[in-house]
C-alpha cells in the first residue's frame, strides 16, 4: 500500500471522530520572543534583539495532543507539570483545546519545562530552557502510573512521547505498555536515547534515523529490509517506522513486510514539530482502523504539510484531503 485513495481517507476521518488517544510523556511550553536586531552588543559579539511581541505554544507531548485533536479525534494527556505559572498556563491551553489534562501530576518541587526561543525575522538566534530532566521521584511516577491505569479502558490508543525530561521512567513505561497490551490497545512510541531499549511490547516504534543509528551503535541501513527487521526484533516491537527526514520513511511490519515511503514535501520551511505530527497521525489512523501501511502513508503526507509551515504547527483534515487528492491524481 503506497497510495491512499481519497475515499479511504474519508473512511478513516469519519471513524477518527470517535477515537480517543492517551498521550503520555514530557509536556512542555514553548515561548517565542519576536523582534528585530540592528546592532551588535558592545558587551559581547551577540546581536541586540529589540523584542516586539511574545507568543506561546504547546510543545513535546502536549504538541502531540494538539495534533491529535487537530485531526478531529479526542485526546487525554498524562505526565507532570510544575506548580508554577507555566504549568498552569500549559494546563489551561490544553483544556481550551478540549484536551483532558486531569492526568497531569502537579509537582511542587519540579519546574514546568519551558523552552524560550529568540526570533529575529523568523530566524532563531538563541534559545534558553528552564527545566529539570531528572527522573521523576518514585512517588511522582506512581501518580502518573495511576492516571494512566485509570484511563486505559476509555481510550483507543496510547502514545509514549519521550523527550528525555524524566517522565517516562521504566516503571511508567512498563505500566503503560502492559496495561495497553492487556486491553488490546495499540501503543505508539516516539523514543529518545536514554530509554531506547525499554519499550518492549510496543505496537509501533518510531525513531528517526540518527537516533536509531546511535542506539544500535552501527550505521543504520534504512534501505535494507533484512536490517530493519533484525532491528525490529532487537527492539521487541511489532512494527518499526524510521523517519528519514527529506528521504521520507521506512517501515518494517510485524508480518515481514517492508515499505519505503518517499517524502512528499514541496518545500521545507521549518522541521520543528514534524515528528510530533507524524506520531499523532499514526495513533489516530491506527485507532480509526487504518492498516499500518496506510497510517505511514498518511503520516508522511501530514509531515510534508507541517514542514511547509513556520514553527511548530498542526495539520487539519482538509489539508490532508487536498494533498491526498492531488497525490492520487498523479
């Protein structure tokens, strides 16, 4: 399945309206300071940015959740925020988007992750982060695990979104995958290096090529069906989907199948958030009855749309309808 018909897409979107996805992982708040720079500081060789305005967006696992609802599905999140203004704003933004944020533990001894980018003429000139990437305490991890266990039966799929900020500790990972497997709910994993080999039993494991090569300690061979299936077995996942940037994706399926999905982006403006869009699209499509091949093709189209936009962005069903119709006519 290397093509997706407009009719099949409509079937998927129709079912997606009743889909509910649980996103577990590292939620963040992204802040953007927009301004101009016309001179270099006399104090150091850096530009002086005169900030004109400020904007905020949801990042990390919260951005995956935003992408889920943008596709027409329903979403809940589980994770942790600090007992601080940024945490309260993050929860408020999720709730305003119709996302259930009651699964977020509020931790008084841990800051909400905030990434602040300084932008000049749409170019990032600096970034500073406020965060703790230490593992959650046992008590906090138990609170997150309880929130997950209480929601598994009410969802159709689970996403584990790891940004190495300490929420996805081994106990949280194991509780989530075991509970989802017991309830026959697909688990989609977007990993980072720290816990790369902790996700045994996942339905679909979605690293990028650089992450996969670093974890396996060898040059990755995304064009090799045999290598990808060997790696899939090493990772103990049902399906392995490797994102390849401008080269698209490579998929090794649990039944021995292999699919190369070429990139479809007409122009690349900003790759920020593209991985989150892919993860959300895979989760929604699988929950709506798509095959894993159909989900990969649809997610590839979504990524092509997302990278054509400035900053972290979501993709709508209408945008996907347009590109699928155009692609199918070729």
